[in-house]
C-alpha cells in the first residue's frame, strides 16, 4: 500500500501542466432555461457552449457530478451572450464557468440511427444503448440552391386513396397536413410511414418522425404501432415531448431535417414528418420572449416565418450530379376551430407546396380520412404521379366537386330527376370508396385498381351504403384472383390497353359473382 | 435606456485622459435638459453592474501551492495575463490557472484529472 501511495505522490509531483488558452464566460443570471453569460466575447450564433460544474469545486465533488451541461448561444449582446440550456437547468448556477465548444450545435447521424428513438441532441431515449452513429452534422444548415436541385418527379405513395388520387405527393415536396386537433392528421402521417413497407427496399424512403410537444404516452404508442407493423425497420423517431425544455421542442425539427439530409446526400430518399410545427412555434415564442426579443403578431418573434421557411426549404429533390436523393417534408399544423387564417397556418401554407386539409365535421360524419378535397391541393405532386394513377383519378375530383354542390339537395331526393339522382348516387359511392380505416394503407397498384373500378361504374350494382363493403370484397378478390394484373400495374406503373382489358375482365367477373 | 447611458459613460471613462468629474457634470446637464432625471438611479445601478462584471473578469491567477506562485505568474505573463499576486487554491492539486476577461488558461492537475475521467467514462 505504501508503495502505491508513494508512486501516486511521484506521479503528482511529476505532473507537467499542459493546456492552451480557451475562451470562457461566467453565468451572470439564470432562470427559465436561459442563462445570461458574461464574457464569451467571440462566441458565434448557434454555437454550443458547455456549462462546467467542475470549475469551482474540489476534485472529489467534481467527479461526483462531472457531466457537462450543453447550451446553445441564441443572443449575442454588447455585454455578454444569452444561451438556452440544453439539459437540467437546475444545475446551472450564477457564477458557473461556461466554455466555448467551438462548433455549431451538431448531432450524431448515421445509418445506425434507423429503428431508434432519439432526442433532438441525437441521444438515444429508447433504452437500447448507444446509437453508434459515426458522423456529426450541424442541425442548422443552408438549404440546397437552385442549381443543385431537380424537379420533383418521383411519387411518394401514402397508401391513402384520397391523397394519392387527388393530392399526390412527390419525393422532395413539402406538403402540409393541417386541421383541428383529433381529426386524423397524425394518422395520415403514420399511414404514410407504414405504406412505405410496400415499396421495393431499394427505393424505400427512410422515414423520420419528429414528435414535438407530444405526450410521451402518445409517442410510445406510435412507436409500438410502427414496430408492430414492421415500419421501425426504416424509421427514426426524434422526440421532444411536452415535458422537455422549450429549447428541445424548438430544435427537434432541425434535428430531424439534419438526419434526413444525411440520407438524402447518400442518394437515398427520406421523408420527415414534423408533428407539429404549431407547437414548435409556441416553444420558439417562449424562448424568444425569455431571450427578451421584441414580440410581434400574436407575441411571436419577428423571425417566426424565417424559422419555418429555413426548415422547410431544406426539403429537396437533388440533381443527378448531387446524387439524386430527396428529402420530403410533411409538416403538420394544428388549427383552432378550423381557422386557417391565423398567423402560423398562413405562414406555413405559403411556404409549402400544397396542403391537405382535414375537417372536423367530415371526421365526425365518419368520413375518414376527413380530407376536404376542395381545399386540399398539391402544387407539384401531379408531375410525379404515376401514369396509372393519373389515368384513373382524372375524373374523381370533378365528380366529387359536382356531388358536393348537389349534396344540399339530397334531402329532397324524391323530387329530383333521374340524372341528378344518378349523379348524387355516384358521388356517394365515390365518397364511400375513398373512406379508409386507420393503419391500412393500400399498395399503389391496389389503389389504382379500386379507383379504376369506382370511376368506371363497377360499384354501380351496389347501393351507395354498401360501397365500402363491396370495396373490401373487391380488394380481397383482386389479391386472390388478379395478382398478375396487379403485378403488371406495379412494374409498368401504368394501365396500358392490355392491362386495362385484363383488369376489366376481372372486374366484370367480380360484379358477376358478387353484384347485387 | 439606463443601460445605454451607463455603457456610454463606461466607454468614455475608459478613454485615455478622460475627465470623470466632467463626464458626470455633462451627463447631469444632458439628463436635465431632456427631462430624464428620473433615469439617474437606474444609470447608477447599471454602472455598478458593469463595475461588478469588470471585477469578475479581472486578471487573476490561482495556484495549487504558494511555492508555485512565481513560476505561475511568469508563465501566465508569457501567455498574456499579467498579475502581481496569486491566490492559493488547494483544489487545483498541482499547477495553476489564470483568467482574464474571456480567456482562461488552465494548467492544473485537477483539470487534467477531470479530462481524463471524462475520456475514460464517456
């Protein structure tokens, strides 16, 4: 024992001090997750800083709690900086030493993140140990420029008939999902993730679901559902729950975008769902007010538009020279009482390439997904729609619009002429056909076949109320009896004359066997 | 507003050959003329804050033991931090550390051990 003590004493005596100069500051005041720091004269915006709890403690006390707490510089002021604390803010105290880290806020990214649940700093929260991500990437980065992009030309199938037929989404597009709470916005996003399972593995996009300000129980349920359906094999969940600091909720979408960009730059396709940006805006408002930035409309800071535009602009379809990868963004916005004219919804509507409106009254009528066809639009998606889908869906929107106009007369049905009655029935059948249960997205070829049957009157032998039932039977029939036709649609991605002839033959057979 | 007045005063006072008495007289005259005399207590408070901050960031050197003082001062001077006295901080175990404004030079055994601990445990 004595020799050990002696040797340690010798080691200490022989200690040659090293260490260069570093830039530091001292916490002047702290509260509400924000620290005001004196010093740090050369700190830059969005730089990481490290709150060092060991500086003014003895070695023994320091080793008991040596974990550094990170912060993010968000305000550069004449007499210091203000930073948000990315960790347990209760551990930050006045007089604490703060060091510059010398790099922008970055997160670990890598293929090994697939299947994992992480927080906005890329730390695993699913209890499965380290993620093994081997690269780091700044969470804020500039979006690709015009010359690096190519037009959106590949479809992203959601598996939801109403969307794929009428509001098609392309890979690299930004399509907003907007509606009141509890109207099925998240369901659309989750079905989209689940549906990617039906895509060939080589072209299957990596899905990133960013949960912002959600209940942890909801996120846990969602992860379980994705795992249950085998969708976690190609999905990453970034979570900043309601209980996390506002800084985490503000950063989560940027972390999701950074992860998505990692895959995009490898020439792969990625889809990132921001659920939801209204909560991120609220978190950013909270931070901005605490940072004493001047409030603007609805107390949001002046750069709230820039917050969302710089995030969504990172969605892109890259040119061939850049690898041809894509990042599709599906932001979600929650409205109050269906009011889309408030500040954040109007901002995000103007930024995105289209929107899917979900309406509470349609949802309550049992029309699910409760998509308001009239107000939903996709500005670039039709260029990416497959020929097959284009061919079958051409008439749907028009027919539904006519049906909505005539719908008001439905209560006087007995006084209507035959033509109008027929049109109303056809609209009702179409509406019934577009209904789809949760968690059951359809592969693209099945969607095309079912819509083909609907627009070509193959459900006309069934009463409108029984269309859903007939459709279910048709799906079963087609997957049993018309696998070759479905496979041809899947491979050719169009309904050629031969395929149409075969499909019609199968549909005639179906009507013959099951028609009323 | 008080902060701006205090910062302006601090800058003017830091200039070589500044007449502090004259600055105060001019400030009072300016405040009176613009009807802002009630800002005066606030300006005083801000000045005290600035002074406290400056003191906090003043050059200082800590050493683990008194016998290391001279060498530490010399090394700190070579690194750009000049002080005339050092404080003893046994928690450093060995070596020294110096601060001036935003700059910190930490050549203590405590820092070395903590860095080693973090490397081993991360």
